[in-house]
C-alpha cells in the first residue's frame, strides 16, 4: 500500500483526468449570427429543413442562423475565414451577417 502522499497524488491525477474527459464530451461551441433580413411570411423559428452548412472548416465552432438555428458555417477554427459578409440560410431564407472576426 502506498504512502498517504502517493494516494493524494493519485487522487489529483484521477480528478484532472476526469476533468479532461469531461471537457472532451462538452458540446461544440456555437455562435448565433445576426439576422439582417427575414423573408416575409417566415416563422420566427422554423425547424431547419437542410443540415448542410454553406461553409465547413476544421475547427470546433459552429455559426448558426440567428432565425432558425441551422448551421451556416460549421466547425470553423480560429484562423479560418469566410469570403462573404452575409449569407442566406438554406433552411429558412433569413439573411445572416457574419461577424467581422470571421470575414476574410
């Protein structure tokens, strides 16, 4: 049997490992885009009909339609950019503006 100090070190290591495991299971960060135009007759939050984003990166942040929540730019990394200022959501037709930090 180990010394009390070894048990403390093992407990600390187990806690840190459990914390890291918990972090890996957390959901992907999401950012809702600013809606600049909602088409007439569009519901406030319709159910997304399409699941394919306009842009797909290699990071861990999804940019969602501010109207319906559909992914417009998925898995974007901190250094990745889009080449347009705004995009129309394929699910609900709302126009969404990308933040300056995401624009090329």
